[in-house]
C-alpha cells in the first residue's frame, strides 16, 4: 500500500514538535554563582617572603594537590589522576602588545596551612592568587583578588595530561570547551575519568579540533570588570573523578558555590590541629 505524500507544512510541523520534545527533556545549564570577597586571614603558622624562581611550592589536601613553583606554574592533581601540567596565569593589558606573564610579575608568596597566596604586582594591577585544596572534595580551588583601575584580561593556561601516576596509564584522552559550564572538560574514550577546569567569569576557551589534545596549551580568557572585581573574587575550579561525568560536573559546580565555606573548613581544621 502506498502512503499519501506528506505536505511540507505538515512535515515541518512534525519536525518542530520532535525537536521541542528533545529540548524539553534536555537539562538546562545551571547558573554558576558569584563569590563575594571574603577575608583570607593571616595565620600564626604562616610564612611570607619574596618569590624565588624555580623554588618548589605545594598546596596539598587529602584528595588533591597543586604542585608547582613560587612563580605560579603548577601541576594539577586530583587523586588518583594527574590532570594537567604547566598551569599558569598571564595578563592582557590594553596598552601592551604582548601579555604580561605571571612568572614575570610574581612578587611575594605566603604559605599557610589552609591556603597559599601568590601576589602578582604590575604598574596597572595587583592580583592575589589564593590556592586551596578542600578537605572533602576531589577538587582544587583558585580564588583571584583583582585590584585594577582599568579593564584587564586574565588568561589561564595548562597542558592536558589526564593520566594515572606512573606506571599507570590511559589512552584516548581528549578535551573540549563547554560553554554551558565555562570550563574545559577533560576525558577519555570510556568517559569514566573526567575533569573540569574553568571559571564562571570565563568568556571563551581555545578550540580543540576534533576534541583531540593540542600540542599548544589550552587556555581560557577571563575579562575583568574593575567594578565587579572590587566586590567579588574570580574563582577557578578544578574538579575530577573516576565515575560518571555528571558526578564530576556536580563537584565542579559545588566547589564554585561554596568557596567561602571550603576555606573556612580548612581554616578550622588547621586551627584544630595547631
């Protein structure tokens, strides 16, 4: 039996209904909250000094580690995975052709049990980078206090690794920029090892053709509005896990929404031990 032809308006209406049914079932991207500025208090056990190039600096917690140098470059680890190497910040000032490298303007470092702070100082801006490893989350949190009188762009760069510590290994790693989460998603062919690296302030991330890992570092750009930065911290969250990607995404969002609480918990823990 031959079916009667379907008119174009009917076909278009059916296609629209199908698309709407798919979109209705899709999960809407969740809003990523702001982080109002809060005090990073001095510690009785803190150490402060001038930055020394090539000197080791670590921020270590029960489930994560930021392992790097006093000038700001670091490896990113969330147990049991090494996520990235060469994580660093640079700064774009409108009057300068080349970006200002964080390593060139890192001036002081302050190490405390609960958080470590690197201060980048330039003629046009001051940025205090607070790094902490939460007690109970498989994540790292970087909080930037930015003082600037003019617009500024901060660029966060890193090289994707997504490997177990030697001699373990993975294959099929890839990375892509998620506009909904404003984060890079690092994953592998089975999608059971995942990581998110990003910031709700980020405007864009570098492209990865076919989602393959690039030879050049991945980077995302954070435009700084001076008025907003005077009220809020700029958060960068790094979360990872060895389960479903949705679980890691939930950790990423949870860390961003509870920055002050995560710092307070680390401070209470340090005070209790002392």
